[in-house]
């Protein structure tokens, strides 16, 4: 990877701008109203229970005499004996008055300033920018953005952590309009599940065992990796006691979040289950699992529809299906996931994905090679 002096675009006037007026460490609770659940205090607490250290900062961004403060959650952990790395999921959240071509330079300045808060053995920092493209020319826009990231000293990560591509459904429409926006087969499947007697219920902590059993079935069938059951139990316990809809005054004091486990059953058989996180104005479909039996009853369709209706009822404005392949490709190992999620309507958005800024280029190159090899082996496993 190029060092700072060679990667900097000296001809760009943006490099002369100081886009960060101030940065300081702050309490994790100051992330309670972050723009995304992946930048929230809850997520920092959750990940800190699984080998990560959660660090929070308050950034004062500035541009053309305009200023805005924003919290930033940074996750930090050991990379290998003697080395560590930092990770910013869906961050940083940049002010709306920042032009698009300023954003990579803002990330560069942030990476350099954050380095002083990390241990000397930190190899790199990984960002997953939250902004996105959604028009037909998104590939062209991302190609231009990629050049700007590289110019700013970043390298595309060998693997992404959070899904950069997803389907967002606006819940501002009526339930009838939401159904009308779906593909005809999807509306039919939702109706079919009801007619065949599929029952959708909100599960309890006891149902997590059933969910996990279905998840293992799904993992074997679809060739995906899953966490151990303690991971899902911990997330559930951390969020389940909270309420999904609170007053504006209460929302300013604490995180507006909750979690729900939905199960779909038929004549005593649990056919499918999903976990949905309610955070602020959005509901996010985090995890899903389904049985190998009675697949003709279309239980997953009924689950998604119930979750969308509940999200709408609880004041959410958006339902995020959280992850699809970047475009429709029958040869893609997750092609079925693309078809399933896009059939519910909504808009497809594309985020930039993961980008790394190396503090120790030599050691980063070794890690990047190992990560690329691991990803290749995983993709081969999925295809089989």
C-alpha cells in the first residue's frame, strides 16, 4: 500500500481543508442515539462481550464555516499476537453539508487523528462508510468513489464485514400499498401461508433454542457460517427488555431500541424464525432460519410481512432486509437470497463496502493476503 506522501493527491485543494475541528474520547453512552444500530452504545456493549474493546469519540466536523458534532463508535481487538486493528462499522456519519468528493479525505483525516488514541501495535483501521448510491448508475458512481478512496490512501478490504448492498422498504405507505409494491408471487405466498394455517407469533427467550436449531439446518443447506448460540442469546437479552416505541422526550435520554424473535409454526412444527431489531426509525431483519420440512407453506414470507406490519405500527419508517448480493446473478452462491428479498419491493441501495487505512503497511499486506485467501476458500465452499 502507498504511504501517506505518495498516496496524497497534492493537486486537490481538498487536502488543504481541515475537516475535523476537534476529536475527543467520550463515554459510550453518548452513542445512544447514533444514526445506525451498528454505531450505537448497545452494539458497543454487545461486541465488548465477544472479544472486542468498544471505544467512543465525539467528532466536531467542519466545512466552509459550518460545524456539526457526531459520535463515533470504534471497535478494537487483537489481530494476531502482538498486533491489533480498529474497525468502524457503518461509520463515520458525516455532515450532510459535506460534498461527496470531500468524504474520502474526511476519512483519511479521521484515520490519522484516531491513530494517536490507539496502541502502537495497531496495524490498520477499517471503515465501512454508511452513505450509499441507489440509481441505475451506481456502479459508475462507485468506480469514481473508489479512485477517490485510493487517492486518499485507502485500500479496498479483501472481505466486507457488514453487507454493503441491501433492500430498504419504506413503511410510510399503507399496508395495502406495501402489498401492491411486492411481486405478485410474494403477495400470493403471504396469502397462501395464512390459508394453510401458518401461525406467526412473537417468541420468547425459550424459543431461541428452536431458532438456533433451524439456523443450523439453514447453515448446512445454504453453506453459511453461524455464531454459537450464546451470541444470539446475549444480543436478545441485551435488547429484549426495551420498548420499540417511546416518546420523543424519552428517546433523547436513552436508546430507542428493542428486539423481537418471530416464529412461524404449523400443526406443532416450527417452520421458520427471524430476529428483527427495532432501532429508532428503522427495523432491521438481522437473522433468519427455516426448516427443511413443509417449505411449500411459505412460512418465511409470512414472517417478513408480520415484521413489516409490526415495524410500521411501532413508528418505524423503514424496514431493512439487511444484505443481498450487489446485483442479480444466477451463478452467485446467494442468488436465492437476492430473489427472495427484492421480491418484497423497496429500493436497492449500495454502500461503498469496507476500506482500510494502514498504519503499518508491511504487516497490513500480510493480513490482507491471508484475508483474501480465506474469503476465496469460503466462496468455494459455498459453491459446492
